[in-house]
C-alpha cells in the first residue's frame, strides 16, 4: 500500500525548506556584510579552487594579469637604444617564477640581468603565508643591500645581496619608501594595518631600521586645528578607531620630501616640506614638518599614488583612475592648479586599478611601473616606449605575473655592487 502524505504535511515540509533557504541566504549575507567567520575561509577556498581550475596551481589573488596587447614576451626589451636612458641600472621587484617567491632583479641599460635579491618572507617571520605576501615598498642602498616592506604582513627588513636579513622590524610599514634629504627613508606606519585610521608619517634609518622622526597624521596634521580638521572633513573630537577592521578613511600611500635642490621652483613651499597621498580621499597635500597644511587638492585624479615634485615646478602623480579604462600620469601646477596629462603623447595600454609608480629620468624619459599589467615601461617625451620589462608567465605567454615596483639608478649609484656567491 502506498503511503499518502497529507497536504498540511507537504505545506509544512515546503515551508520548512523555504525557511531554511531563507535563513541560509540571510546568514550568508550577514557573514558577507560583516566579514565574520566563515567569510575568509569560504573566500579562500573559492580562490584556491578557481586558481587550480585556471592555472593548475595556487596563485595568490591579484598576482597574475593578462599581458597588455602588443607587449613584448621577453623579460626585458630595449626598443630604442638611442632614445632610452642608456646608462645606469633598473631595479625591478616582481614575482620570481623560478623561485616561487618574490625577488628584486637588477638589470643593466640594455636589460641584461646583473643580480637578483631573493625575498624569502618565510625565512624572515613565522607570520608569513607562503605565496600570499606581496612586498610593495623597495629601496636599493648604495652598499648593495635592499630594504623591503609588506603591506599586509607586519614586517619590514633590510636584506644583503644574498637575501639574508641584516635587520627585521615588526609593524605595518607600508606602500612606499622615499629618500630624505638629510639621510633616512620616509614611509607610512599603521598601528594595526595599512588601512588603520591611526597613521604615522615615519622617517627611519635604512641601515639600522631605527626611527629618526615620527609625525602623527591624526594628532599633528588633522587635529592640529579646527581649520585643519575641516580639510579632511573631520571634526575636532572625531573618534578615530584603532581596530584593524575599521573603515579605511585615508589609505595613505606615499611621503615625498621637497629637497633643497628643488625648493627654489616651489615658492609656495620650503625645503623639508612633505607631500602626502591619501588614496581614499583622492587627495594630494603638502605639509610642513610641524604638520601645518600648506596646500591640498582632491582630484581630478582618482585614487592617486606616488606624487612627485618635478624640476619644472609641477607636481606629478600616478592616477589609477579607478573604474575607468585607462590610468595616466597627471601633472598639476600647485600655484594656478592647472592640470594636464604628463604623457599626452603616449597612447599605449596603461591601466592599474591599484598601486603604481613613476619616475622622471635625467633625459626626460619616464619609467612607469604598471603592477596590474605585470609590466614596467620607459616612455620618451614623444610617447615612444623605448624600454620595456614584462614578467612573463612561463608556458602561459598571454599572462604576466606581478611587477610591484621599478626604479632607475645612475651608473655611479653603487659604492659596492651587489654580488652573492650562493
């Protein structure tokens, strides 16, 4: 005899299933919205599965990118020997497929590989997560050592030419290093993360890692006066949070000191003034070492990186141009606030939603790091790409791996050229 299920029982079962589905959906939304357990675990599992399906191995999120159309499939390509800088060294921090970690590659004026600094964060701290800790800030020193930091890993270190740590320092030192006129390097320090609302502008000794000077963004700059707080859309008793999960109000990403050599072309400012970049606020500002705001502007750039004082009296920056099809290098006259495209004659592929660096070279060329293309290019004033570096993925030539940072140095830069017998 076939058992019959009553209509009320069916309704009860269906209602229970619908309620269970609704509860699951609401729970999932709450977990996603609040980023609580098991959000990270589910996200990481999905990322691993996608990575193995696409690449056959685990590739950290944001590390691999489609190569731009027409990009060279060689690690280094000198397109115009007469038009390139033609001397010195290029230091490029990028994913090293041969090692399965990051490295800093030193290349000569023709692109030839001269030296490699291995960056093994797993040997530097037990807090590292293999293949997931992208370094960001990089500074090569004249003695052949290199200083690096990791935005998402609370670590900064100076490494010898073989990659051995000369010193390490725990803390969220993040985004960029830039030289100070009297010695030392400037960087940002977040109390609990690079996105912390409590941030310090920090100058430290690259040879020892010791602090030289600290300026509190909140206390010395924003809360310096009611007028200063208003610049940042704050009020005097704003309750800044020190929780690592707090809203990313500022996302500071660069500190640039006005040198005595360039100070004469910036009459509004003084040597030693500091230029800051606040990604979340689309703001670039100049402050005195005391914290006094001397100048600021928000846009027309979107999510800026790496503002620089230029010899012609302009300020240039890497305009990530979030959610738009192209990035750009923007130049602004700080006195009349006129803005122009510093690479108006360059029309090649150029897009990085996040990160990015640029450097004006002595011959007028500009070296541009485009992390989300896995590429660095040297562009002449006429818009020609004269030198090109691509971090090509072996066996997947349509892809580039991360190239986080690039910097050119003169032929006389090194007191001791880096060398490692290991």
